[in-house]
């Protein structure tokens, strides 16, 4: 079993989160999981409904420090990128993780957040794995040096499979480093998310990546700023 350290926000400028880790954690990767829309708010127990957080709750041993923040009600992760990045930096320092192995994944609203956070801070993440998400396709060149492992059920009626297809095809046109889309065939939203984490090697594969280049990645239209 992993040890779970839970932090409850003291004011509206903070967010709830938990950190799960093995007994000896210094130098391990940091795996960040962003939940979906239904887990927003103040009840930290809701974090354990899906994805990596559920894996932790069910006793899966993950060879990493796992950070699961809770998005405030009436916000989405795309509104919270600065706050999440600040929390990642805080946890990375406190738990003395390997900063070349900071990985990001999320499902549904968290899949959108994974795309957005990855594009805002491409110098930080060794790889990202958005599940049942989508994003701003004209900005994917920000991920040219970041491996992207996307997963999506092709029977998803909540977030259509085409949302991931658009992002992945845009990345391929921009000749990004490494990109893949795993089709969870015949699966809808929640079952596609569940099986992406519990029936594939998503987490195991994500944890193999290591950041080689932390230099600045050009932002589209940056010359006009």
C-alpha cells in the first residue's frame, strides 16, 4: 500500500489535494493526475472515483510520487493552469522527486486539462497522457518535444472521439516527436476511461519517459508579443 498524505485547502486561494507515495520516495518520478468534472468541489473523497486516484485507492503500487489535486467547483482545469503548476513545483520540491521525470495524465475534463497544462508548460513534462479529452489544436506545436499518449473510447458520446483525433492529427502535421492515439474500441466515456487506466499499460509506459531537453519551446505568434 502507498502512503497517502492529504491536504485540505485553508482558503479559496488553495485547492485540496493528496500525495501518494511508497515508503522511500526521493528521486522517484512525479505522476500528476487531473480528475474529471464530477470530482470538483470540496469533498476530497470524490477524487478516488476514477483513473490514477482510483488505482491508488484500490491498492495498486505505483513506483512514483502521485499528485492528485482537486479542482474547485465552478472552475475547470483550463482555468487553473498557473495554480496547478505552482502545486506541482511545491510537491516536487517537498518530495524531492526526479524533475526529469514529471509525467501528466488526466481524464475527461482532466484530459482537456492535460492537453492545456502540457502546452502551457512543455519544458516541465517528460510525457503526457490525455484520456477522453481534447484541446486547442492550433497550439500543439508547443508539444513538439513532448511525447503524447492519448486514449479515447470511440463510442464516447460525452467527449467525442474526434476531439482526440483532431489533436493527434494536428500533432502529426507538425511533426511532433512522439504521438499515439489508442482507440478503446466500442467503449463509451466512463468505461473507456476505466479501461485506459486498468486494462492497458498507460501508467507503466508513461513512467518510462525522461525529459531530455528543458529549453524554451516557441509559442505560436510569440514574435508578435
